C-alpha cells in the first residue's frame, strides 16, 4: 500500500529549520505588506481631505458679469453654428473671426 507519492524522487525533503526560516521570511513580508497598505490608506485619506477642502474653497475664475467675455463666447458659439449649418455661413464665420481679431 502506498501512503504518499513524491513528485521528484531525487529531491530531498526540507528540514524543519528551513521550513521555519521560510515561514519567518513570509511573516516579515506579510508585515511589510500590511504596513504599505496602511501607508496607502493614509495617503488616500489625505487626498480625499485635500479634494474636500478644494471643493469647499472654490472660487470663480471668470465672473458671470463679465460682459465682454460673454459677448466673445456668444460670437464664438454663433460662429460654430454657422460653420456647421451651411456653406454660406463660412463667409459669416470668417467675418466673425476678423471681428474677434480686432477686439483682441
């Protein structure tokens, strides 16, 4: 009756000391991995706190009452609509571009 099967007949079994050393090395690696996970968790919390702080302290870089900018944006939208709508509007878009260059 066969109790066990060894895959490599020439391979010697590891001694208990070797197994113990391997186990200790794996435990050290596990502790390092757990430490790295804790560090990454703190980094994630810091990033989320920074994002929350940025969201709470946002300021508009462009005022909605800036009429000159609003006029430029309106002309730009008109130009895009004209370009896509018909062949004739390409001439209109060209004149709008010339007007924009004059304003700048």
